[in-house]
């Protein structure tokens, strides 16, 4: 067990500068610890899982399929996002469906809370581009979204501003480092956590100025809910898939279904320009739940699955509370 009488300025090393490690580094640096964040890649972070993420902050929507702990930590994370990056868009999110998916739409409504029902006129008032496209929608006003490729550099800047140091192209192991070490390597941590597996999430980036959305839109789909996430510069990210595979390609079937579902949201997406195909491997434990593993001064934060941007702030807060006060969250933490 870690001695929890650590000085507030005691050194902390964090391995992995993706979304999990970045939030750990930021909160520990703000608390006065001497933080060094190690990242094996370069500052562009193109090899990180975070590079391919959707960046949705949607704990209410996720309640349809996720365990209650995801909603609990996710709701806390929303508060931290608002506190630390107040410019984060919290425009809510929308769930829509075509008439043939009516039963699935109603099931989604029953399985979630925190939403308002909108009729066609209400939907058009909120998102004019969707006028006449759907008879009704579920609006989750408290949810938000971030653009991972823009927000991660902002978090890195905040870490430096709080006194932390970031070392890119730094390949280190926990055994090489003294003091408190927080391992946020994702799938690379399988040398220490062999039960981790990769779950592929595919995405397509498209560009059009014919559709304007202020918030993510989820379309109920026979196999998975497609989401269309607005980006800056007339870009939209299309994503949805969670495939039990560890290659990093995008299959033809997935591409066709993503593009076809986007066309079903709005026909103008059929004329959009495809900018990029890509996929990332999300680190997941067998139960798809996050875990903070504690072995003395070595702490491993992993298994964020498809909820990295949603859960990372709350997990960092829990880790900090443990190091500073010995506080244990029994749903997330494992000792020994």
C-alpha cells in the first residue's frame, strides 16, 4: 500500500500522454506535484488511440449499453471538463431514428435519462439542417463533445503551465522510474496487464459546407448507433464501430455502412468529400470497465475502452485522491 502521507510536491512520473495520461498529469501538477509526463511518440500524437477518438462526452447516452459506473464517473468528468476547459462545447447531443427503427428508438429512450423529447418542429429549431428529416428526436442537453486532435494539445499546454514537464520520444518503463509512477500506456501495457485486449473503432472524416450541426447526432442503426460529430472547418467525423479485432484498417463493409448511414442522416453527406479513413485500438479489460491498479508506488490506469475522453478526468481525480489521502474507490481500484 502506498504511503499516503506524500508531500504535495513529491515527484510523479506518468507514462503515456494520451487522454488518460494527460488528465493525470494535469491534475497532479495543479495539486503541486513535480510531474514528468513521458510519451514514446512525438508531439503530433498520431500513433495514440486518442488521435482516432470521437471525443463525445455523453454519459447519459452511454447508459443504454454501459454499466452504471460509466455514467457515475462520466457525470463527474463533465464537471471537471467544465472547470478546467470552460470553452468545451456543451451543446448537448441528439438521438434520431427512421420509422423502421422505431422500437429501438423507444428502447433507447427507456434505457437512458437526462433527455427531452423533441417533435419534428423542435428538432428543426435546434438543428435547421435536419428540418424534415426525422419525426422526433431525443435531446440530451447536458452532454458535450471535444475535438481530440485539438483538445489534447490544449491539455499538454495546461500541464506545462501548471509546472509539469512533457518528454516526447521518451521510452521508459515503470521499473526504471523512482517514486510514484502512473502507467497510462493503453494496449502497450500488456506486458504488465496481459488481460487487456484491443477493440477497434473505425472512423471516417468528411468535409461539406452543405450541412451544419452544432452537436453530435446519433442515428439508431440495426447493428450500431452511428454518430456524426461536427468538427471545425466544415468537417464531420463519422464513427460507431466496436469490432473485436486488433488490426488498424477500415473494412469495406464498415465504410459502406458508415457512409450509408451518414447519407440517411442527410442526403448532402452523399456529396461530401472524404478526407480520411482511420481506426484506433481501444484498450479494454474483459468486462469493458476501467481499472486503477495499485502496487505500492506503481499505479496503472487502463481499460477505458470506448469512453476515454468521458472517463479520463474522473479517473485522474480518483488517482490523485488516493495518492494524497489514501481514498479508495472500490468499484474502480484494485490493490496488490
